[in-house]
C-alpha cells in the first residue's frame, strides 16, 4: 500500500479509506492509483465491472436457492 500511495501521490490513510469503501475517489485519484498499479483507468474500471457482475450473479443465485417467501410468518 505504501508503494502505491507514494507512486500515486495519495496519502496512505486516504488510500486505505478508499480501499475499505469509506471514501469515494475522483476520476483523477482512480487514474493515479491505476497507473501506480501498472494499469490504465479503463483496465481498472473493467476489473471493477467484472467484480460487480460476479457479485450480483452470486446474490441472484442465493435468492433463487432460498425458500420462497410470501410474507406469511407462522409462530408456534
């Protein structure tokens, strides 16, 4: 993380917050981080899109495998 933050000229605390999803990065910050990782901004965004698609497919498959609910709750 130190190498990326130095190469991208982003503070380590800010980069850490980005990584944890607590901050939102500008396109300039994303481009700098991508470049520090040896990627283009388009490459980074493509990887993020692939990850989002994979997670949404997993969520959909979990919903399909769960028992169907109709809003009725039974208590003993």
